[in-house]
C-alpha cells in the first residue's frame, strides 16, 4: 500500500485530557478518534492493530480447544435478574427499555447470556466439557472514563466460558486457559506476571490476573524477588510478621522506666493518660515502643443492600483492628464483611469523620476494642456488632490501644481474654507492604505497577444454580453445570503494549504486533533514482508476501521520519542520498537501531528480520 492512499492524519498536539502516553500517541498517530466520553472510533491503523491482536487470540483459543460464538450485545434484563446481578452490579450496568417497555442491558460481561445458551442445549454429561468464546463489543458505564482505551466505556473483549461435570475437570481447563493466555502474551512480546487476584463483581474462586508490568499501571502488585509468587495488592498475602528484634522500652502504669528490651513491653493492665496522643507515631514516641506492639482501629461506613430489598442502599459503621504498622486493605475487608452475612451485600466504604464519631460518644485517635461493643449497644441498628481483627493480632498480648476515652490509652491488653468473651472475627485484612516476606519462600516482596489485560475465574455453580442450568450426570441425576470464565481485554491491549514499550518519540509495538512489516521512505520524491529503487523494492517485497507500505508523499524527509517514529512502524528502509553510493539506511523502530546497508542486500535483510 502507498502512504498517499492511507487514511491517516497525525497530530502534533496531545489531547487535553491525555494523562498517559498511550492515550496521547494513539490519538496523535491516527489510531483512534474520541467521539464521546469513553467512546472511540477505530481508524484504519487502529483497526489493523486490533485485528492483528484479535487473530493471535483467536489462533490460541482455537488451538486450546475452545469454539467461537457471537452472543447478543443486548441482553434481556430478566437473565440478570435471575442471576441476582441486575441490582448488585451497580450503575456501571447500562439499563434501558425498548418500545414495548421491556427491560434490557448492554452487556459488560456475558455470564448470564452464555449460561442461558448452555441450559438450552446441554442436557447430559456426554456433551461436556465445552468451552465457548467470543471476541465482541462490551459496554460498562464507567463513572469516570479516563486514560483513553485503558478505561473506556465501550471496549472489545475476548470472553470465554467453560462448562464441566465436576471441579476436577474445571481445574484442568483453568490450567489449559492459563497456558493459552501465556502463549498469547508471549506472542505479543510482552513482559507480564500471572498474579493471584480478587474475583470482584463476577464472583467465583481461583481467580488469576495477567498483568503487564509498567510504571503507569493502575494496579499495585506484590512480587517476590526470589520465587514465582505474585499477587494483586487486593489479595496479596505475606509471611506472618515476627516481633521486632530491636530495642524497645519497658514501662509501668505509674511511671516510665527506660530499659532496652528485645521482648514486648511489659506492664500491668491499666488506663494511661496520653494527652493529645492521637496518631500511632505519637503513641509510639510517647511510650517508646515499636508500632508492632500497638493496635489501631479503622472505623468505616460500609454501604450495603439486603437481599430482600435489592436496590435500597443502607450504611452501617464497622470497626477493623490492626497492628500499628499495618494498613487496612479495603477489598479484603469488604470480602470479610460479605462472608459474615449472606443476607447483606456490601458494596464499598465511605469515610467516617471525627464529628460523626463524637455523636456516637467516641473520640478520634482513642478508639479501642475493649468496652467498645458495650458503648455501641444503643446504636446497634447503625453499627455492625462484630469487631474484625487482622489475623496477625490473634493471641496478641502486651498491646497498647485506645481506651475509648479522650486522652487515654490502655496498656498490657491481652486479646486472648477479650476474644473469648466477645463477638470478634479474625481475618487477613492488611495490605502487604514493600519488604514484607513472601508467604511461599520467605524472601522479600517488592511493589510493582501493572496493567490488567486478562483475568480468569473458577465460577463453580454460581450462575448455573441461579439460572437453573443443569445436566444429567453419569448416575442420571440432575446437577448444576460447573463453570469457568476467562477474559482478555482486546482493545485494552493496544494502550497496554504502548505503556510498556513506547518511547519519547512515539509508538513502539515490538515484534508481536506490526502495523506494517516495513515502511519504505523515499527521502526526496523529486529524485528519479530514489523513486525507481523504492518502487522496485516495494513490488519485490509485496511478491514475497510482506505487508509493506511505501511513503511516496511529497513531504520533506523530517516530516516522514517523525511519522515513522510516532506511528511506530516495525522497521523502515530509507532510500535517500546514500543511494548514490549503492547504500540505503535500515531502521528498526524498537530501540531505533540504525544501519547502513548495501542496496543490493536490503531485500534479504528485511526478509530475514521478519522470520520468526
């Protein structure tokens, strides 16, 4: 193809709302055009890259034994009502009515639709296992679309769903899909990590995310420096912390007596006057102790809905307790709440300010577990009765915590005695931090940024039970289908690749995705020899099956080379002044490696560079 015939227009200026380089480059290089908030047109170059990514995914899915379908983008709302997600999914689910006043949704994901398909046709274990996939448009009504295609409302996704007779076969297919996803990302020439993850709104268990490592990623990953352990911060675990092996201080309830100890600070259980000591830092300084020996309270308002009143949102106040040097991980905390009461569905947290605490008779900075439930009894309709402690506090002794009284703390708190008498739950609710130890090998964990491009789930019977998708097993008994779910963000991969690979000059797609295999640049279209050589090379490469683009535009060389760098063509052959000496310039876009090549050898060089 000739550049003069290509529908592309490059821009010098970035979009005003572009915060990421991928967003800027995709618009400036003429891959996409924004037409609305989070909605984009794919222009010829963008569609070309999208199709190349799509083909790689399709080839690997077919090779893994999955079969392609195309499910309706518009889904009857009654299927979502059957599954129980119609209200639970929230405002991101776009709902609308047709002219007959029937309710529909635009599918952000297709568990309901594919389960409806399965219950219509799968009747016997003899039809199992089955894996169906589609590469199709999705719509999620994001509250704040941003970052171009990374957080768009309309997007293209590959989603597949497997059906099984038992969990063992689901495990087999889960591993099969993980291998397929690894092959896809390796063919795209990407650095990635497979990490443990939270299942989110889709539900299920055995969740894994496929993350591209890059500094501008939205997700934080805990990655072991020695073994293969990696997890999204939302579910990351750590080896239990040991007591710090450093100098602490001992004290009594009457007076502080400094003395260097390696053990926990010792004291008689007592209330201690701590005027104005509200933070963990000031508390540790006041008592001269390590924050490991302190216990803090994180109070939040949890938003929830009851199963019998879907859509009616309520709030209740919840109290979480952690060691002083830990941070509460909200996704973990939310999952713990959802495990406490099956009649409530907790959606998220909002902040609880000091004024609201004061109205409850509590003082910010002085909250503690002992006596808290008794104080809150008059507010039981507004407060969750269960106190939630991080697992690291189990068996905790000699702790310092708030006394639920302004300017006072308790010392020598023993949680074993307290837990036996009160309604408490222990669970992992902490956020793993840099330097924490790997739960598998005990080596240090580091924090990395990543972009999620794939996610796989073991759904089990979550959807088949609610939608009554059953089959007859080998004993002739009816049982719900066992399901798996596997997604890849196809359009999301475009910006993800660029965030990992692009440089200060523009797009870099790497060896995995080539906009064109090679660009031939005629430096000066007024020079007959350059035009003739370029056209002959162009025709010869086309005969070899090379996807070649000839830049025949009547523009100066600097303009053309900037377009080459911005658009990110895989490689370029510059036919310029060196041709008088029987030479041309060859440029590989990734790394901008440049070489002067004998013109007689350039065709062979290009063909060799394209061999896999």
